[in-house]
C-alpha cells in the first residue's frame, strides 16, 4: 500500500487566500478623487496637506498622485480651478424652486452664494492668495451642472485633442494661474436674475440692482475679516435687503419712521456674542 505524501500542518489547516487587487479607477475619476481629497483637507485645516495625507484621504498610494499630476503644484492648481468652477453653484441653483415666496427664494440663493464665498475665501487664505488666481480664458467652458468640474489634465505626446479640457488636456501655452476667476460671469448673473424678475413689480429698484446689492452684502458678510469675525446669516442678509433696519411704522401714523409701504419682518440689531481672544 503506497504511503500518502507528507503534508505540513498549515497545508492541512488553512487554504492560501489571495487578497483581490483593488479595481483601478478610470483616470478622470482618479483625478477627481485626488482633487476632492486635497480640497477637503485644505478646507478643514486651513493649510496645504502633504502628498501622503492627500493619498491617504483619497484611498490611493502616494505614487498615484504623480501618475496623475506632474507635481504637487499641479494638484494645487487643480484644486483652485475646481473651487472657482461655477458648475457646482449652478447645479445648486437649479434646485431652487422659482415658485417659492420671494424671501424664501432669496434665502436659498444667498445660502448658495455664501457657501461658495466661504470656501473660496478659505482656500485663498490657506494658499496665501490676495487676489483670484489666474486660469486661461474659457477654462470652465466644458463644465456644466450635469458634468460638474471638468478638469484640465496635462498630457504628454501632443496627440490630437490633448489641449481641450474635455479631452483631458491642458491647452498649449496656457498657464493655469492666468485666469481672472470670472469664467461664465454673465451667464451666472442671468441665472440669478431669473429668480428675481418674477417679483420686479414689487421692488423699489430694478432686479439687476437688487442682485448687485445681494452679491455685495453676501460677499462682505461672508468674509471673516470684513465681517469682523461674525459672519452674517442668509436670513440676516435677506432681511436687510427686503426691510432694512427701521422698525415697522406705527399703524396710526402713516408717516412713521418706516414710511409708506407694507411692513415686513424686522432685523435684529442686537450685537452677536464675539469670541474672546486670549492675551498673547
């Protein structure tokens, strides 16, 4: 009777199991994951993270960053381009119901504007920028509310179409820091005006002027230094726009301090509590 071959204890007890390798992400998705991870870390910390921290947050190996971007500066450029891209703001705007009452409609719009301003201001502070960075004109021309931000990825080899953002390439001879930050500016203003024009007959000024006031007040009220460390809320901004700071007129006195016109909600002028600073 032939003897059975000798087997080790491990071979009798544990079958060898191979850990399956993670499925490689498509290039566009891999790039977006890295940009989103870096953007979130900068927003949370107020400083630029290391490439190792970015890779860990994105769930990829550190070397993956340099297979997508030539340098860390290129990744930071992509983060800045993503933050200034109007596509996500326009996507949020598409979710605002134009049939809402005017005040609710304005609060929803100001909320979106403030979110965008706060993020951009925080990113600029973290990078030490004192003015909007530069991108090539038309850098966001392929970005839409449906697609989101379509990044410009450097390509090697000069194949046809490499210079077009939709093809994943950087336009030849263009510096991604040479854009004034106003791509699609007129389109955004028209998008916003469409929410104000239905109530034009109720306004003391043209809808375009109200939009101007709204953007200025939201800009200043969303900047930590301009707002003295106490940001205005969307409700405060809208109430200031629609009713100002005067108390409603006395019903018995048509010529009271508020003057003629319907009385609306009043704005609280109580000074909010400010954070105390420790003496240095």
